[in-house]
C-alpha cells in the first residue's frame, strides 16, 4: 500500500512552512511524525495534494525549562520526552503517559504536537494536557496565539487550530511542588494499544492533608477528551479516604458523550472511566503523600 | 515531482531520486533490493518492517523515503559481519526465537535498539519494548529467551560488541 501522489516540502524555517501552508490550492497538510497521517493516507482515508514536513525545522523541536513550566516543541518525539531528565523531574505525569503510548517504534517517530493536533478520541496525551492545564502555542499567517488546553479540543479529531496554522509548542506547568502527586492510567485497546479509556489525575494536598486541588482529564471514553469537573469539585477540601475517592470518581463520566464500538460499549466505557479515575486518584494521593513530584 | 535523497544504509551511501510517496520500506526492498525487511500488515501494527533510523527502531512502512534523507539506516542485512552471525542472530537461532521467520528481521532490529537503550533488560522490559512486533508462531516465550541470551552475551563480550551497527552503539 502506498499513498496517492502528493508534493512534498521540508522547509527548515517555520516562516517558510507557514508560507507553504497558505500558498497552495487543494489540501495542504502538515506532516510531523507521520504515525497517524501516513497510515491514513495509505488507506486513502486522508489525502493531501501537498505535505509540508515540519520535521526539519529546528526551532520546533526540543525541551526547555521556563520558570515554573516546561516548554516542549511540537515536533519533539515521545522518545525525546522519555529521555528527558527535565520532564521526568518536573512533569512526571507526562512521562507516565508517554510510556503507555503505542510501542517503541511509534514512540521513536510520533510527536507531542502531532498527537494533540490529530486529537484522536483514543489518544493518551489529551487527558494529561487537560489535567496539567497546558497552554498550546500556534503560529499562522496572522501571527502567534496561545490556546488553553480546555479550549483546544473541540470534538472528535478536531481542535481549535485554524486552517494553515501550525502548533509550535506546548507549555506545561511543572508539578514538582510540595504535597503534589499525579498518575496516568489507561485501559489499552488490546489490538490498537490506544486508550479505550485513559485518566490523568493530579492531586495537591493542603498542609493538613485534605485536598487543596484535584484536576482530572479523561480521554477515550467520549468523542473528545474532557476535564472531569464533577470529580474535581467533589474532592475539594475533603479528607482523602477511599470512600471519598470512590464517591468522587462516580462523577467521572458526567457530561461525556460516550463512544461505543464492538470492543467497548458506552456503558462499559462509562464504568471504566469511574474505575480508572478512582485508581488514578488513589495513586496520585499516595504520591502526593510520598513527597514532592513523587 | 521526484526528489533527490541521500541515505547511508548498513554503512553504504546511496543517492536516488524518488517519488515523495515512496515509503522507506519500498525504497529498501524495491530500490535497493534489501528484501530482508518484510511487509506484514502494512498498517503500522506488526513491526515486520522495523529498521533503525539514526539508531532508533521505526516501522519503515510508516516513514517516507524523503523523510529519511540524510539519515543512517540499518537493516537486518547489516547485522552479520564477515559471514559471522551477530550475537542477536546467534541467540535467536540457538533459543529457537523463530519458527517461520517472517517477523524475525523486525524483531531482531527492535532488539538491537532495545539492548542499546538498556543492556540489562528484565523479561518484562523485553516484552514491553517488543510490544510493536507481532509474531504468529512462537508465542513469544523463545523470543524473550533469545533477547535475554543475546543481552548476556553482548555484555560478556568486550566492551564494544563486534557487529552492532555503529549508530546503535552511539545512542
Ligand atoms: C501502531 C500504532 C499505535 C498507536 N498507539 C497509540 C496509543 O496507544 N496512544 C496514542 O495516543 N496514540 C497512539 N498512536 C498514534 C500516535 O501517537 C501518533 O504518533 C500521533 O497520534 C500523531 O503524531 P505524529 O507526530 O505522528 O503526527 P502526524 O501523523 O504526522 O500528523 C497527525 C495529524 O496532525 C497534524 N499535525 C501534526 N503536527 C502538527 C502541528 N505541529 N501543527 C498542526 N498540525 C499538525 C497533521 O497534519 C495530521 O493531520 C499509535 C499509532 C500507531 C501507528
Ligand atoms: S508492515 Fe510495517 S508495521 Fe506491519
Ligand atoms: S516466527 Fe513466524 S511470525 Fe514470528
């Protein structure tokens, strides 16, 4: 199998990529790691008259610390993230998530920006990006703008990126603070490896051990990843015993437009969301009690 | 429009003009005649097409040849040196890490990468890192035993094991 014909450009400057994305008729697409786009093009489920490969633009790749945040370039691969001591120390939740994506080969090529721009309902990163309150930066012909994670995912396979816009970087507030713990748990689809349901949880404890703040992102269950607001508010100010966690987790599927397929019914997905939320919260609480960023 | 690419495959340099839609796996098999890299599923699931791209295991059915421009590529044909099996090949033979052999080139290239990353993997880590390689025959038990044996031998032999592709060693 091979894709239909297309023109290919591999600019080394972002400005050139943006220009190419404006300057063509027909379907002009960004190519990053190709781990979603190329299989789709081979199956002729996606087509492009022109591919603009952003993989050779140095400014889009890399990881840097910026005060209380870690900024990751859009074409940084999963593998680069796993190899990064900075990410491991400052945003362990991201490592926890990326470890569970696909397989070694997919992690060699797949990029953080590609995963987010693709917005697969079974993608793992959206849950984590939502839970950490990340900020996306996008560049287009009209300039640069930032988009909060909450406003980024707008539906199945759709984001608030405009035609011709390139996601350039993702800014993740660091989690290596006192009494803070996090965890990502997923139920893997046995064939594809994607998340049937995935839950990212962050818990920050007050000095007295009660819940100061909880943030939970759920992916896979519905047509788009969402924050589980009902879970979060049910934990606020509470002492975090098992009953409280279980009670809060029972809100995990609220507001989700649950998906259904031959492997997992809507009912099963809703159940998984609750179970995984309870377990992810319990793991995050244990780590929060264990020390900073544990 | 065809585009010029330059790649180094198993140490030999090649320059070709290729169609942008040519996949790396077809470039290796059909243009260079290196048919050791197999095509199983063709949809990114099975790992039969695994090669090393700048030292990292990738599925070559999901990489365009033009994306590999300038890269160093290692395929299963590059494992043996001077007619001598690479320790990974030797271990797969001895431990019966293959039956029909269709998945084997991809599994062995993934093994080169996983042992370069972690020379002392546990069986669980071996299974995790080989998640992207499907085998219809062996039941994986003997594949894990072969990888474990290869790792032990490569550690035991001199600091720089002969035959590991240079870029994998540099990783
Ligand atoms: C076998 C297999 C298993 C997988 N398992 C999982 C899994 O368990 N969990 C998971 O989350 N994912 C999984 N994936 C998907 C993988 O994570 C993809 O790498 C990812 O979804 C896309 O990233 P990419 O860099 O490859 O993007 P590409 O495939 O290059 O692009 C994807 C889409 O995003 C657009 N795009 C890419 N980058 C940008 C950008 N910077 N700005 C604007 N638009 C952009 C492209 O135009 C395209 O439409 C799997 C894939 C495979 C093949
Ligand atoms: S042929 Fe490439 S993954 Fe199966
Ligand atoms: S040995 Fe036959 S598929 Fe693995």
